[in-house]
């Protein structure tokens, strides 16, 4: 038999294939096997990705147990093109390659047997392979393995490694950087003629048009080129706030003042007018429909996005990491050659000294972060596996990198596995990243919105100049600011009033999940600050399915449904209102027994070793969205609403006189309208009695949609 040791015994089936095949079979042959639990091979060299942290064992027909030393993907060439075979076990000592029919069926493929022929078809019925049975009643399938050329010479030539470390910067610029001694700590770079396929996929563009001469600034900050990354459906939110932060930092660091800002005539710059007048800044705008006049910003945005896209694709990372990739790209470009300042980097032109790049590592590499003694038990792991998503040279001796699979923490000590990660990054050749211009993705569930492993589509890209973001990312950074201290006090107060937890000793054989602070600046539609929000979030990525959680899915209203509601209201003259449930997830009741550590800044004196047992959900828990939805769904049904059978986050309440109310739920935001104001007011009052609410009155701004209501 051949199966995973974690399967139940009654699931075991006899597998004679592993013992009966002849020894002279060529290595690229794979045998179709209906009794094999997973695709398996003993050939490590054919993997394009291999997660060696996956360890287990299998048992074959003679009851011998073989060790599983990893799980990964392979590329095979078929008549229909190169195909990726995923979740293949690397089994040490297995002499022959086994292709699991069950796993093929699980992937949606169709496997049929007719006579002595086995046919494998894709989901739409297109034939992928046809296998003839041999004399010993086997079904052998011969593959040619796909190879990724741009990763094969990494260890032989450091030029490739620096190509990856520099975010896929072209070899010509790398060679120029090294030849002119523009940075410290870089090895000799050969001007490669080989092609990096990741760069082709991420950077391909048409030839440029001829350019004319333009006036250049002679002093720092004399002329600022700016543009939002596009074309995307960006809103005005945050543009002015980001520029104010950029202005304050650069002027304070350089001693110069911003004189002129050049931009296009985009709507995101409308809110800048009064601020420019107050600061005496000249706003130089391009002619309409003439992006060539703002070519510096347009070209730099393209460079940044191409490098960020390359780094994400090379490591097969989801678009959720776009912010880190863009920030890392800006950091790298400030240490790369540019025609604007020959023979020196932008960093040297700004700071007056050559930068060191010896600390640079490949974006997305695996790292191991040391866990301080205060945050772990005696038998807990001393480090945790992370993704390196930032390069920083602040205090190189102690903290050269800001990394963590959870991006809001800073790891202090790392052990790098960079070379191995670069070798395995060939998986990027088939990663599916979004195009630049796509329609908004349907957000079908609360879990999709809050789960950090899901992709974020391009509509969420925002302004990025030299410095990204205005919100703090660590507890140490924000605790000095009174406004964030107030926000944290408010969050803790809500948790206590809601009776979310109770302090107690951690039971034996139980593990407490960590918590962290997440900070957000909530903006109005005009870009001004509405409020500062601190959220206490559980590190839910450490939860185990079946132990800490089970169901997690919870629906939200589709954007198409919201647009339909607004259209109906406009057509019939109904008023549309908006309410917000404060700390909504804290209202969800938990079925599981969950313990969390005491949050930083609020550890009870004299009871430092105790933990909190959760009675209600916290943000970050995998089951929190489901718990919240179950709570509010039961409340709506109890108060006379009917749930739409096709849109489970849409509710309708109707009386015998034909008056009705429509309520749309989007996580913790409620949008509601109807043909009777009394029903709307009654709904508001009932919600305020049941939950802690923010009554926002008539809707003005919702999910990027600005709404103007009049008589």
C-alpha cells in the first residue's frame, strides 16, 4: 500500500504498483495509479518548487515506510504546452514516479478507461494525454520536464543573484553601477546576454516615442514630478495626506523648500489647490490628454511597477504584497544608476555619501525570525518562518531587514535561506498575477477581505512617492504619539465593555495565540482625516484547522448589488442611509476554546504570565467573519427580515401595507433604504439597542462610490 501516515487505517488500500514494476524503466516515466494517495517521485532534480518543511512518510506494498522530504511542483511538456503538476511528494528512496488518479480527479481533470486506453482530459473536455496499457497491465506516461533557464546559473555566477537582489534591475545598469564604484558592498557584475523570463513577462512594452528636451531643476525640491500609478480607478483619498507627509520629511531633511509640483489634470489633485496657495507652491499642470508632458513621473511609475511586478512574479507572491514590493523598489532605485545624476546614485546625490548595498537580499526570500524570550514559552519554537519583504540599512549590525510573514512586525534577528529560495523561485514562470487594467474583483466574503493570504486587485493601488504610508506599523513607533494612544485606549475599552475575554492561567496542553496592534487613518472623501483607528488583531495565521477553527466563510454583498440598490433608490426617490457597527467582530460568539496573549501596553501588572480566554471573536481569528455573520444574520431573521436566497448579505423587510426596507451588509457597514421613513428610523433604533453603532446619516461615501443626495 502507498499512503500518507496521517490517513485512517480503514482508508488504506493495497498498492502493488510500487513493488511490481520492472527496474529498467526510464526515469521520465510516470505510472498512473488509482490507489496512490498523492503524486510521488524520488527524483529531487525535477522539482521547480520544493517545500522541504513538509515532512511525513508513506507506506508501500511490502509495509516499508519511506520518508516524505518535501512537497512541490514540477513542469512537464505535453503536446498542449507546458503543464504544472502541483502538490507532488518528494519521497526519499522511491524508485519510480507515481501519478495519483485521485489527485487528478480532485483537480477537476477527467480520467476515463476504455479497453486498454486511458484518456486524461481537462475541465472542458480537451484531451491532454492518452495512455496505452502495457503487457504487465500498467499505464506508463512519459514526460519531458520543463526547465527555467534564467535560474540555472545562479550559484555559478553572482551576477544573477545581484539581479534578483536589485529587484530585477537590468544587467547594463548593474554593470555600470559596479564599474563606476557607485555603491559599496557589491560584487563584480558581468554584462549578461542571457534573458530573464520573469523580466520579459513583467516588463514587456512597446518602443518609446522620440522625446524632446525639457527644463530640468538645478536644486533639490525645485521641481517635483508626480503622478498616480495608473490607469486605475483611484479615488482622491489620501493623495493630499501623502503629499503633506512627503513635503514635511523632504524639506526637513534637506533644508530646501518645494517650489513647483508638476502633475496631470487628474481629479486626485483638486484637493491640493488651497494647500498650494497657503504654502506658496506653484502647481504646473500638463495639457489635457498629453501624458508626454509629465514623462518623468510616468516613466518612473512604469519602472517601479515593472520591478515590483517582477519581484512578486519571481517569488510567486500574491498581490497583497504589492506595497512592500513597491517600497522595496523605491529603496533599490535610490541606490541604482540614473541618467539624471551621472556617476552617482540618487542616494549619494541626496545624502552626500555612497550607499552600502552589502545588506541587500532577494525580495521574498525565506527568513527565520528569532522570537524574544518574553513572547514564547520554554518549549515553544525559538524562531518562526517568515517572508523577507523589505530591505533597510538602518543599524545594519543588528537589524538589516524588516521581515515577517505578518508585515506589521519587525524581526530583529534573521537566518537567511536566500540562495535556496532563489533556486526554487522558478515557480514564478506560471504564477498568475493581475493585468494592469482589470475590472474590480468581486469580494464575495468577509474572509476574502480580511484574510491576509488573498490577493488584492489593482484597484487598491494608491499613491506612492518616495515614502509609503502615513500609518505606524509597530507598537514602539506609535506609542509615542498621543492620538494613537487614545485610539488604543478606545479599542481596549470596547473590548472590556463587550465582555470579550477573561484573564486566567493558560491550561495545560493549550497554546495562546499572539496579538498585535494594527493602525489605520480613516479619511473623508476630500482626503482629510476623519479619525485614527487602532485595532487589536489576533495572529490567526497560527491557528490549526480542526483545532482552533472550522467554518470561516461569511458572505458580503456584491458591488453589483450595491449599485443596483443605489439605482433603485435614485429612480424612486428613496433616501439611502448608512450605519457602521463598531468593532463588529467583537460581537460574534465563539464555539471553540481560544486563548490569546495580553496585548502590548496593556499587560496586567503582577499577572504577566496569564492569558485571555476569548468569549467572543477578535479581528484576525479565522472564524471571526463567520461568527459575526451568524450573529447579525440571526438578529435580522428574528426581527422579521427575509434573507435573499441568491445574495445572503441582502435582507428585505415588508409589512402588510406594502411598505418595505432593504438592508445591505458589507462586513460591518450597513447600507439601507426603503419607501417608508418610519421603517428606516425603527431599524436604526433596533440596531442601536442590539449593537454599538455609528449613525452616519445619509450615505455620502461607500466602497469608493461618492453619493450625492438631494430632493
